[in-house]
C-alpha cells in the first residue's frame, strides 16, 4: 500500500426513501438473510467484498454502500446510461441468485454478467422491463466477478442500489455442526482431576522456552477450589477459569511467570494469558513478569502482584484489565505498563511509561516524574468474550459495552452481557480449511479456534453482524500465498479475540482488515472490538506483509494488541521480513486502549480518521535499519512511530513512548518519534522518546518539540513532553 492514503469518503445525508420504506426493506432483507441455524446453501457471498463501479454520484454514495449489509447506505452512479457495479467474490464459486435492492433511481434495462477473470464477461440475466424495488434474479454459473451492467435508467437520476447481493456456493455437502468437544490441546480441569500439578508442569516444560514453537495449550479450570498449585505459564499457554465470575474458581497457590529460561531477563516473555481466576498467593505476592502480548484479565489477586522477574531483571510489558489486586502492584523494572478498568491497592515505581484508565486506586498523574498518566475513566470499553460453564453447558459470555467505565465489570454482582451457547459456534480444530471456516460463517455460526496452528489459503470473511471469533491458547492463523488472513465487513458488533496472525512467506498486502475501504456506517452503539489479537511478521520463520492491520470501520475499539515485525528469531532481516506499515486507521471515532506496535520498516502507526483516541502506546523503531538512507523519508530523517495525518482535525492520545535501538548503524537519527498537525483539536499528553544505549537518537519528541535524546549519551534517559501543543 502507498505510504499515505486519502481519508475515507465519509457518510453524507442521502436523497431517497422514507423511514417506512426503509423499514419495509429491512423486513424483506431479514426474510432472505440466512438465519443463525441457516442451511448450507445458498450463502451470501458478496457482503463486505471488494467492489468497484463505473462512477459515483457527487453526494459520496460509494460502491461499498451496496455490499455492506446496511440498508441506510447505498451506491449511486452519475446521471447517465451504461453504468455498472462490480463485486469481486475473492475466488471462483458457483452463483445461483442475485438480489438487487433498488433505491427510487433504478434500472429499466440491465444485465447481470459473470466473469472468472474480470475481463471476459457472459450474460447470466437480462431484462428491458426492470420493476425497481427488490428484484431477485436466478442465475447459474461459476464466477469470481459479478456485475450489474445498467443499460437504460428508469428516472432522470443515475442508478442507485441499497444492496447488491450475490448468493451461491452450494457444495451440496452437509450443514456444519455447532459445538462439540474442544480438542486435545484444551485441558479441562476440575478439583477431582488427578495430578493437576504434574499436568501443568509437563506443559510448562514444553513451553517455557518455546518462543517460536508450534505447541498451543489452554488449561480451563471448572468452578471450584484448587489447593497447593503453582501454575507456571509458558509460551502459547492460557489459563482460565470456567466460571462466570473470577470468584467462581479459586487457586490457593500461585499463577507464575518468571524468566529463568532467559537468565532473569523478562523482555521476551511474550504470547500467554490468564483470565477469570481468584488467586491466593502462597507468599502473599503473585509473580507476573511478562512483556508484550501477555494479557491479565478478570483476575482477582488476594495479595500483592509483582510484575518483575526474580532478581528484578528487565521486563517490557504489559497489560491488566477488569481485574482486582487487593494489595500493591510492584512495577519494579517494567519499562511500561497499561492498566484499564480495574481496582488496585496501590502501585510502586515508574520506569518510563505507566498509564491507567478507569482504575480505582491508581496513582495520580505525575508525568514526567513519577511517570504516571492517569485517566479517571475509560471513554468506551467492552470486555473480551470468554468461555464459561453454565451448569454442564458450555457458553460464551459477551460482556456489554460500557461508557466512562471505572472498576471491574464483576465487583457488584453478575456481569452485564449476553450468553451464547457453544452450539452457536463452529469449533475449529487443527487441519480445518479456510473454505470450511467460511462455510461455517456463512451458515451463521460464530468461531471458536481451539489451540493450534492454522494455515489458510483464502481470506476468512466475517460478514455477519455480532459474529464472535474467539481463540483459545493463542491459536495462530498463517495466511498462505499472500492472502489477507481475515476481513471484517462494515457491520455492527463483531468481536475478535484471543488469537495470533503470523505472516506467511509470500507478501500479504494486509493481514487483518476491519471494514472495506471507504466504510462509513455508524457503529457507535455496537462497535467492532479487537482484543488480545496479535500480529507477527517473521520470527517463527519467513514472513512479509505490507500493512498488518487496516481499520476502515468507524467506532472500532482496539483493546490490547501487539503488532510486531520481528527483531529476532528466524527469517529476520531488513528485507527478509519486510513490513512497511504496522497499523493504519482510516475510520472515524476509533479508540485504541493498549496499542503496542514495533519495528516496522516505515510508519508503525498512521491515523487518517477523525476523532480518534489512543490510551497508551508503546513502540520501538526497527533495530535493523542498515543506514540512514534506508529510513530517509523525503527530507525527513526517519519515519515517525505514530503519525496523525494533516487532514485530521480532532485526535487525542495519552501515554505514548517510542524507543530506538539502531544496533546495525548507531549513527542513525530520527527527526522525531511522533508527527501530527498543529491544530487545536489534536492533543497529546505524556510523550517520551528513548535512545536505548545510545544506538541512534531522536532529535525531537513530537514534530519540532522536545529535546534530543543525544545529550543523555548512552544512559537511556527519556526525553519527555508533558502536553502538545
């Protein structure tokens, strides 16, 4: 993708139908969309797919409006004949029906055309007596591209479609079942399970140092009390309680992460997580010495919590949400940390960047010393969905959205939200193909990925509102042949949580997309959320991706992600794991809470949408830049870690840090860590840049403001800016 991109076309007031007609259309739509227990065929193939058109009416009614599943958006053409709308289904598939939902400006004469290559077309249907309204057209053929070719307009306006829907894909096979067992890598534990400690120790022995291994595990503890356990948590291991609330599952013992495998240095303790447990630590202090991509959610620690390894070696975490720590959190050597919507008994020490939002007991803002940045509430939050037991039945709980949140969701009784039975989920196990995954989604099922590694040779397409994709045990998705791993349509309420996307050796243009380009639907009441979803380019082997995450949908919430171009491991090198851009935000009103993005060849984060907010950002620039010329950005030295485009009028961010460690060429200079337009609506709070050991330097913190890191020499002293402008 280009280094810069135009802001998306925003939604406009539309000429057209009355509310009564829209309601009637909505009722018609509901009558044809497959239900949650839908049949295997036909399935809706076109929603959220790439779409182009011959022209666009000047009101901003883009082609994407006809394939977004929203009856309040539409495509309309210029006011002339011979206009067309074309959708790319992504691969060749059998098509059986096309539904056209016309606005008042419809086609009197038109054709439905099919193509396998986008060049040679065949006519599947034609009429010279189009009636407008909703037309359902039977077609037959195999196509990747389907086109409405308008011939003659029925009005003086152009052609205008609320929705253009293509159905097909009937394999003739059976309907996929929901529910079922959770596979061999999910370890279900109850208080009567024999040798629980031995089972925990066996997996930890495999996973303690398996930083880039293929093992994936989840230990799920049924409600009850477990005594005398020390659950050590290694790579790609998840521990979770199966109660609705943390108090349902108690461990009298410890849940431990330490760094003995790495000589007491915890800066590579990645990819693991715990949630939904109450812990009574043996010594009164539990140890959770982690770095990036390690989540601590819905936990109740009845004592203190240490975030440092034994011996207080370095650590580079981390993230806590929806948790209660009765005692003090000992930050010690943690370089940075973000805590959200929790309750703590106290907090000690600050190294570079400790940020809090909605945390009862958090220290007051003291930045730059002590380096605390504290927001009384979190503007919008919705906790990660999770598996639990309702009696003997597995369900997934989807917590409700909160605004101006503070404290945990569970402190005052039953959490608010929706319970969805496992029968509404397709349980994905290793060896499942992308085609099967997409069939399950088309049937109306959600996805539960069991611990494992999944290669996909086609994009996983999330086209239905309120779909949940939940991974257990850091389930890992690898796109083959340069495809995008996952795309989400511009629909309400999709929840992605608990998995890792690992770039494949053939360059993917993107790895995760939220909404198609120019998405414009308002999702403020029911946003898409991305939680504990991690991206990796290289490290486990060769991997390339131009842009890792693209957020086109409005109102999306990115809650704890680590987007990482690897600086160590296999397949690592300036060109070997080329990845120019980390996260690009085009949507408006997007919120990031806990944004970790590191080592990209150019910009780590680019923000084009308006009214965006970020609470906590951690970054390191790419270590392996060979020389100054390799990162030269026109007349600017280096690419900013976090860039807000000049077109943006309103943006706000708190608690941001960028570090450089140019260990190939220590003479490299960055003009700044952060770049933003100088406007009254664009505000930054608590920023810092750090030169690690004097390997390269920042001339400024943001734009031309903030001191150079160079006078500090090799002492890794941050340069800070309290507020900007």
